[in-house]
C-alpha cells in the first residue's frame, strides 16, 4: 500500500511540474496580468524613458533658443498676418507696399510739389461790399463772376479737398482768352495733364462721354477743347459745394464782418 501511495504522489508532482512548465508559475501569471491591465493614470512624463537611454537629470528650465527669422518649425502654425506680400506688383489699387507703388507714391508727392500752376493762389480783387457778399447767396452765377467771390469760394473748396474744381474752371477761362496757336497747344496739354489725366493727383471728376470728347479734341487742341468738361465741373460745384458754402463759417463770418464795417462807416 505504501509503495503505491508513493508512486501516486510522485506522479502528481511530476504532472504539476509539467503543467507549471507549460503555463508558468503563479508569480509569472501575476506579473503578466499586471502588465496587460491598462494604467488608470498616465505616468509622469519625467519618469518615462526609452529603452537603452540614460537619465541625465531633470530637464533644463531655460527656454529654447529662438529660431532665426527665416527658420520655421514644421509643427508650428504661423499666425495670419494683415500685411500683404510684396509680390502683387501688378496691383493697380495701391494695396501693397511693392516697389512699384513706392515709386508711384514718390512721383505723386513730387507732382503735388512741382506741378506747374498757372492760377495764382489768390486773384487780385477789391474788398467786396455788403450788397455784393449778400448777392453771392442769391445766385451761384454772381458768386463765380466776382473775383472776390471766387477767392472766398476757393478757400472753402480747399477745406473740402476739392479746390481742383475751381482751379480747372479758372484754367479753362484763361485758355479761352488765348489766340496764339502754340500757346493754346501748351496750355491745353498742361490742363489735360493737371486735371484730366487719371495719373494726376488733381484729376477732376468727369464722366466717360466728356473724356472721350476731350481725347478727340486733344488731337487738335483749341481754346474750347474743355468747354464740355468746364460746364460739367461748374454744374458739380453749383449743385454740390455751393449750398454747403452758404452755410459755412467762412461765408457767414465774411458777411458779418462786412456788415459790421458798413455800419461803422
């Protein structure tokens, strides 16, 4: 009986050893299960390292060196910029800071400073009377026929940045007094360059029909080349600027001063 029990016990131990060899020890099972279970929390970044690397101490608190102006990080999204690139040199609307527009701006400034003006800053005239100043409010024609009235109205137009309308009208009036063909040609081309050309900073507002008429007449300029344009600008000043002039401080102050002077005398 005893030998039989020993034989059975030995067989059991052999079977257990064989099973352990196939499935592994219980401690190995626990390690495998722990490795397979997901971590509830991610480990701190400072404690995770790649295999085969050596920990060299805590990370440096110094910020990284800034990259140069021409270097960009592949993972960095560059913020949108409102500055337009300089590549749109065919843009006609001056929306970029390309060299073409810089040259055009310099030319514009030079033209404002050196452009030939045949009209003096102020026409020679005598001091207007009270009746004359009051008559300017009755009719735009009376205002434009008076040298003093044109001077005051021109001063008002300067405050509205539309003085070129009066300058163009006066230039056309001067052209009508010329009889010499060479002088007419020169003055007509000066008027065109100063007030008709779209490249001029003092270009007046004209419709396409009038511009076509002027372009045809400029092939053989005469003293009446700009009659249609002059009438259109005259109408524009009458309808647009004249009503505001009558309500302006410039006109009211002048009327008050001449009335006071008249009463004192």
